């Protein structure tokens, strides 16, 4: 017997039933997938439907599992591989059911299959983690926009799902809602940008160009979004335990600090030069500063153009600090990192210390990643070593009450998604998030930048929440 819906999930289903197209902006871990499946159950009680779910590749198995658990009609088809476009072309010969495809696959078949031009009768099209289409010029964004083009008799129900609709800037809203409901912001990005962004003229080498210097009318963006959106926060709905944030500062070894200062001086010199030409080099040097914080640096040489990781110290300072936290923590943990060398160093250190662990990085197949999650949840391993961008979607790791951020990039979405892997339905105790930062380094700057981006994302969704979105309890 299926467990009943939470009150906020029931409210979401009712919201979807009352509208043609809609976005569910509820926070990660509140059960958006379950709500969509229940909506389909009620909307198509006679099972005469075809639902196309477009999602990150890492979420395809999550959708398969949820469909098997909660859908009235279990038939599902994964569209992938070299024959994908042929399967799309012949979808009319398939019986009703669920069709799952990742964003990259959809982009690849856009020109090969007329299914995206309106030739097939999709009942519902779902864009899961629709921040993947926030760039209006990206091919995968254009592929999703094909489903909302006016004219013809092809007009599926469109549902967008994301807990983080605004991660880089308020301009993120345009492309996502062009898929959900184009009437909100119109069809032209530059008109949208000119309305909501403050543009400033810049001059360089005899040329003039405009850059965004600020934003305006943010309440208007929020109001328009919530004409077709519903959002629930975990705090409102699930009565989840608190998040506890801790920053642990790590001291440098003399050799690491010396190299960091040298690279920092080079970066400052390039920025002070003021030349647009050196921006790429400056970004590369910024990446090297992040690497040095982890105890290594990628270098190229004439014999091998591929970057190789050069160790700065036998054991990076962060590694020792991370191991100490792991050994002092009675429960299970997730350790997040960005660079492959960071991940390798973390795994080697855990292995040498006799700590059981699993990996969720770019090197494992889907089954191996699922096994790591299962083992963590079953208390068979102590640590999961996870890579941002690979393990941030759809995974539930609530057994880990501590997460260590060994290294991280500038993406607020990556950070928020990572936090919500173990702070979601099923979390019982307070969750501790530990940022390992090298003292007086770019690590500290990244934390500040992420905080500002996170504040912007929260500001864009808070204005209308208390008015139009509420929870009646669980």
C-alpha cells in the first residue's frame, strides 16, 4: 500500500490540476516527483497518456524507481543511445506510458526527430531541474522551448520542476518560464533583459558594449513567476531539523603558502593590467589557487599537453583536517569536492585510514553510484565521497548527518543541491555542514560569493511565498 501524500504534496497536486501549465518551485527533498506522478494518476485515470520527462542523466533511475512505486501505470521507456531518434520517431507505436530522456539526449535529437516540432501527441512534458535550461541560447534550452511554440494542435501540459529557480541572476527566470508559460515574459530575451536589468555602457579598444550592472523590478518578476508557480519550503512543510553551519580554517604549510602567494601575485598583476585579453588567463590562475588550497596544482609540459596533478606536500593540510573530523564523528558523512585530484586524495586517505567509503564521481556507472547510496543508507559504509555536478540531483543520503565541503566552485545551485542530499524527507536529526577553508585564501572568498548568490535566490522567491504559498501541516 502506498504511503499517503504529505499535505503540501496534496496541495501541489491540486495546484497542477487547476492549471494548464505550471512550475513547482518547492525546495529539494519535498517530494516534487511524487506530486507530479500523482497528478498524472488523477489527470489520466484511464491511462491513455504519454508523459515525456526530461531530466539530468543522474535522475533517470530516480524517476524509474518513483514511477514503479507510485504510478498507477508503470510502463516506462528510457530514450538513450545511438538509436534514440529512431525510438522517438516510432513513439506512436508504443503503448501509453512514461518516457524518460536526459537534456543532452534531447539536444542531440532535436534536428533528427519531428517529435519535437509538434508531430507527436505528448500529454505532459516535464522539465525536471529546469535550471538546466536557464541559458536561453543553449541548444538544450531551445529544444525545450520547442514544446511551447504557439500554433498547431500540439499543446502538451508543461510542468517545470526546480527548487533553485534563481541561482546566477534574476535573468535566469526568462528561459525557464519560456518553456512553462511564454506569455509571462514574452518571447524575446533582450526585451526581458532591458526591462529587468540595469545596463551600463563600456568601451574597449574603440568598441562599445553593454554589461549588466544591476537589476530592477524584481518584485514584478516574482509576481509573474507565481502566477503559474507553487513553492513550499522544507521548514514550512516538513518540520525538518536544523542545518548547522561550521567553518573550519586550516593553516598552511610553508611550501603551500609560498606557492599560493606566488600565483596570487601573478593573478593580481593580470587583473590590474585591465586588459580583456587576460581574463581567460586570470580565470585559469584562479582555478590554480583553488587547487593549491587542496594541496596540488595541475601543470602541463611540452612532452604531454594533458594537465598532470603535481603534489605540493606529501599530505595536503586539508586531508589531515578532514580525516580528523571523520574519525571524531560517530555517524556517517558525505565529503564533497570538485577536482578529480581532490577526490582521489580523499579516497586514498580514507582507504589508508581503514575507513569504509563509496564514491559518487564521474568515473562510476549508475549502478555503482546507486550501490554507494544504498550502502550509506544501510549503515554499511561510513563515508560517501561525492563530486559536485555528479551527485547533486535526486539522491537521498539522509543517513549522513554531517557533510564536509572539501573544495567547491562558485555555483550556488551546486551548493544548495548538495546540502539537500541529506536534508530532506527522512532526515531525523540536525545536519552539520562543515566548510574546510585554507586561512586567508580564495576558499573564504568562495564562501562569501556563494552566500550572496544564495541570498539573491531566496530574495527572488520570498516576496510572494507568504501570500500565496502556505502549508497546512503534515
